[in-house]
C-alpha cells in the first residue's frame, strides 16, 4: 500500500481525534488519579548524548562571529550570571534578528564557565502536542528526574508519556515537580534553561514553564526565553523583564556583509542594505542569493520581510534532485526542534550525498552525522512548499521510522491524518 493509501485507511470520524487531543490538555481543576508511586520509566541513558544524565550540549560552535549586539550580549550574560537577581529574561525580536544566535552564544559561554544548560526549541509541528516542549527540555535529565519524590516523579512521568495513567496529569503538580527538578539540577553548578521560539510551545508546557518561571527567585536557575515579537506567551507576558532586539545598526550591517563570502559591493550592496533594514538573516541570505546568477534579490515589494525570506528559500528548492527534496521534506516534518541530534534511521545521515545540493543552496548545515535547517524559515518554506498529500506521506514515513518511539510515532500518525482516527487517538492518549 502506498503511504497515502495507508493514510486513508487511518481516517475516522473527525471528532474522535479532536476530543482526545483536547483531553491531553488537562483542565485547571483536573486531578490525577492513581499513578502516585506507580512504576514509571524516566531514567536511563540519554539517547541524544549517549551519557547518563549529562548536561545538554549547547550545540556545536559554528564559529560564526556575532556582529554588534554588545549591549544585548552583556545584558544576557548578566542575567545568566547566578549572582544576578534577574532569574528570567524574555528576548524578543522579529524573525531573523538574531535571538537564537545570541542565545546559542550565551549557552556556549555559560557551559564553558561550568554551568549546566538545558534547552528546548518550539516548532510548529509540535505545538498541538501536550507536554512536547517539556519532553524536549527534560529528556537529557531523565536519570535525575528518577530521584524526585515518588508522587512528583510519577506526575512528571505521566506528563512525559512514560506513565501508566491515561488521565491527564494536573498542571500544577507537574509545575511543582519541574521546579523541584530544576532547582536540584542547579545545586552543584548553575543551571541555564533556554526556551527558544517559545510561542510555538504546546500550551501545557507553556503553562508549566511559566509557573516555574514565577517561582525561580533565589533558585540557582536562569531562564532565557526567545520569542518573535507579537507572538503570544501566556503566563510570561506580564511578569518577566524583556530585552528587545531591534535592527542591527548601519556599521554592524556593513560589517556583517563584509564577512560574507564574495561580499556584495556597489548597487547590489546598497539594495541589500535597503531591503534588509538591519535584519541579519535578510542581510546574510540576500547576500547569498546575490551570488547566484539568476537568483539576485527581487525587489522586496509590499511583502513582510519574513514572507519575502520564505520565498527566497522556497525559490532555492526549484530543481533540487528528488532524493534531496524528499529528505528535506522529511526533515521539515520531523517533530523535534533539534534535528541535528535526532535524525531517525531511514532519513539520510549527515554524510549522505542527498544533502549536498541542499547544503550548496544554503538550506541546511551539516554537523558531523546530523543535519539542521539553517533557519526555521527554511523549515517553514520547505514544509509549506509541499502539497498536503506529500506532507501527509512524510509524516507517515516518519511514523514508520519511529517504531521504538510510540509517542513520536503517534504524533506523526496524527499529523498525517486529515481527519481523526480511533487507533491514532488511542495512541495519543496512551
Ligand atoms: N549579531 C549577529 N551577527 C552575525 N550574524 C547574525 C547575527 N544575528 C543573526 N545573524 C545571522 O542571522 C541568522 C538568523 O539569526 P537567528 O536565527 O538567530 O534569528 P532569530 O531571531 O532567532 O529568528 P527566528 O525568530 O526566525 O527564530 C543567523 O543564522 C546568523 O547567520
Ligand atoms: Mg530563532
């Protein structure tokens, strides 16, 4: 049977899945029944790092210099300093202004000076999946979570899909468990929690993490939260101090262009500066497009900059060989924010030639055996450029690759089903 055919057999009454998806979001007065003290498996060797409970790797140092942003960098470092009274800081800015770049940089600095770093990155494909961001954040510390008192351990276990209780866990109890876990983790050395693209987090994780954020005073834990301007961050909006990233100043914009291979000159340079209006992503990508004959930046017109950039990326998909296009779509449909660390068997590995044309087009970067999109807008461009049938087929293919991970498998089956299906629904609440 074809992947699409398989998808059709999964179809069922639309209400089933919607009802069960809602059921994954506990109502505020919901209480968890029966799981306290139940056997649950949070611990074990971390699959991503291969170490038991090791601090999450803040990511490879790409060596790309951070241009400008001295004041913002200093402010973030101050917040990450365990002596700072500021325990939470929101980093806001338009797409491509450099939030992730700065957060990565601070993470590397903090890790180098002995702090432990945990991070989660929001993604569109996970934003409907209750507790998926928390799952991402806490996966590397499952061993430590085993040491929580029984009740909290069981609650957390239920939330992260490892428990036996089908009833959704109480959000406040999950919040208390997470607060205690983070506080304990910060004991030996300070803990830095990075939540990037947080508006894309699922609602349950946001509720829990904002509950935690409001109780970090005096704890050896700093929470830095990256979000696009205008994205809603329920629970965080009104309480946390904020740092806004505006455009790069002129000198920094010129400097960033100077650092690009075959740095643009003359009228091309002037046009790029004009279109990018200080947005670093736009500067880098428009300069790259200007290097390819026939792909010079088109007049920006009335499109918002993000749409313009998404089109710039989508144009680079034209003419890619089909194995490359398929691999890109699978990568875009993956349910993790950190593709470099979790490429499942079945997707070409980082060393596979299928990636070469995508790398040459500036769509992905390879980090040893891993692959990651060069920017979330690339993921978005790839995902939205595909037909809905191709997207569903990609999700089904991923579900087939994830036989040993029932939770992620169920998510992909749900994403592949245009309507609800009873089997998929049952998997989601299992
Ligand atoms: N200060 C900087 N110096 C050098 N390059 C930068 C800087 N800021 C951003 N960039 C470049 O711009 C690209 C986009 O930046 P980044 O991904 O950090 O933006 P973002 O604000 O996180 O965007 P989004 O909201 O879409 O996640 C980076 O890959 C990097 O190449
Ligand atoms: Mg970002």
